[in-house]
């Protein structure tokens, strides 16, 4: 139960980092494709934050060296492709349906919550599982 609460807490931190990066970007740039670019930037920021927290505190993973850490991060990103599509679908769906920043961010939060739930199981099995990190 404590691990689940910690994972939820870290998901909230990564979500805040993602949405914060998006909001910061659209405040600085309001040109062509600003929403889409902000989502891309927020995704990158959230990905790095979540990876650092997950590997250290959830899965207690320690890389042997930089190359090993890079290899595991690449696998972590790969597992995130499907979950990112879920997140993007919700965020962009809310953007196009409601055309407001606050509802777009609500869609992002819903999509991230669903995506993080799926991602935990993928990461546990394929990224940080004993057979995948040897």
C-alpha cells in the first residue's frame, strides 16, 4: 500500500512538471502549433522526472554505468509510447472538444493518470524486472 501511495505521489509530481512545462511554453510562445509543441515539451519533462523518481524510489534500480542507465531509459521510453498515446489522445481530445486551456489540462491529467497506471505494470515487468535489467 505504501508503494502504491508513493507511486501516486510521484505520478502527481511528474504530472505537475508536465503541465507546468506546457503552461510555461504556451506563455512564451503562442505561434503556430503552440499547443502541440507544448505537449511535446511537457511530455519530455514529465518523462525525465518520472524516470528518475521511479528508478530510485519505486523500483530501487541502480545502473552499473551510464551506458546501462541509458539502455534502461530507452526501454523505459519505449514502454511509454503506448501510454503517451493515451495521454495525448485525452489532452488533444479535450482541446478540440472544449477549446479551453483548463479543460485541455484536465484531459491531460485524466490521460496521464490512466497512462501511469498502465506504465507501472509495463515497467515492473519489462523495464525494471530482474530478467530485463541483467
